[in-house]
C-alpha cells in the first residue's frame, strides 16, 4: 500500500472522528443551553409525536392481546423463542378441550346409560366444541390482528426510527456548522464554514423530506389497523355467539332429561334395610331447586333470537338487551303477545317482540 493511500485513509478516519466529535459537542452544548438548536415546524413535530404514540400503543396492543389469547406466560415465552428461531409454533390443546375430554372419559366410565354419566358426556362434548371455537378465534385474531401489528413494528416502524435517527444526526451537523460559522474569525475559515453549512443544510433538507414522507404514511397505517381491529371484533363476536349456542343447546339437552330422571336406582344403591335407606334417598330427589320449579313459567319451545337494538329494562320483570346479542326466547301463558320471555344464562325476564329477530 503506497503512502498516498495511507494518507487518504487516515484523512477519512480523521474526518469521521471529527464529525462525531462535533456532533457530541453540539449535543452537549444544547443540553447545557449554550447552543442554538434548529427546530422543526409544528406539522413535522406533530407527525413525530404521532409516530411515537403509534409505536407505543401498537406495542401495548400486541402485548396485551397476546396475553388474552395465551394467558400462560411460559407459553408466550416459548412462542417468542420459536419465532426467533423461525420455527412453527406448537399446536396446543385448549383448556376447554382438556376439560371436555376429562368429562367424556368420566361419563363413559360411570356409564353413558346413567343420568350422571350421560350428562357428563354431553357436557364434555359441549366443552370440546367451545375449545374448538376458541382455537378458531385465536387463529383468526393472530392472523388478522396481531400479525399486522407485528409486521408494522418490525417493518415500517423500524424504518421510521432509522430515518428519524439519521435526521437527528443531520440536524446536529447543521447546527454544528452554524456554530462554527458564528465563531469563525478569519476570511478563510468563514468561507469554509459557509461551504460546510450549505452542504449540511442540503443534507438536512433532503433527510427531512424523506422522514416526513414516511411519517405521513402513519395515516394509512391507522386505516389498515382499523380494518384489523374490525376483524378482531368480528372474530370475537363469532366466538362468543358460538359459545352461547353450544351452552344453550347443552342446557336444553340437560333440561329435557332432568325431568325424566329415574331415582329408583339411586335409592336402591343406598340399600333397602329399614328406614335408613329411605332417609338417605329422600334428599336426593329434589335435585333441582324447588324455588325455580315454582316461580319459573311453563315455557313452550325455546328459540334463539337476536336483539335488534339496545333495550333498558323498566323493572325487575324485564330483561335488558344489547344490540346484536343472542338470547333464548319462548312464549308464556297469559303474557301479552307483544312480549316474549327471554333467558340469558341464569337471567330471565320479558322483552318486547319488536326488539327481537327470532332465528330459525
């Protein structure tokens, strides 16, 4: 390597070190309040703040939605490790499926021909259906909501942060050139400082334009994330509606068999010796709460209905509604034909027919 190459390399290294030093001096003096700082216009500052908010809240949404879908922190860490290694995540069984399989096994062991065994099998099958619905909800939310957020943070947001960092260095270079021009004492140093300032100003303006274009793209990002949010809510609505349907079907199945239970086998199993057998068997018969049997109206066929609008109950005999929710409804003797009796889990009350769409 000749002496000219060495000199060129040395000058390049020395120039780079000088630039870094000048930036450090400028940054320190700005913090101490002894140097002026080029301020961005209000619109640019607003775009910068909006990008910071978008980054912060996208990270929070990603983190907390993931915690809802996968409450086990160890599983989340494991999934994160698989992502880093670019491997496919484990397909896990949901807790509802685990519970459902246990119930089915228990019911088959007790005997599906017995009342308790049959109920366990039916409950287990419903839990498995709920588990499958939960798996579909998790998959849909991961693909349509979490993945776009993650892609934005790993792609566009990293590019924005990189360009913002470059803009800050160009701004420090510009202000350092302004400072040197103010401190120049000779004509030669003043002339060189002016040339450096023009170059720094040009680079700063160019980087400002690049960064501004990227920051203005946040608007389209918000529009895209809004669509993703709607997809999330749609998946959640489908999931809850499926769960309600499965539980309502299960409740009807259990309700249709509870009135036909034969308790003779239970009392026989307790023994036939003197009065002790009957005294032990007697409390088993009223398994359903007597108060419910007395106060509940006699229903005809129950049907599923969708609430068309919100409705606030006027008194305790009515049931409040939320638009688009699914409930079970049925006719009751002596009830005004403009009203139906409705059930939501353990809640019961009358609702106006005009607020409902009865489903087939």
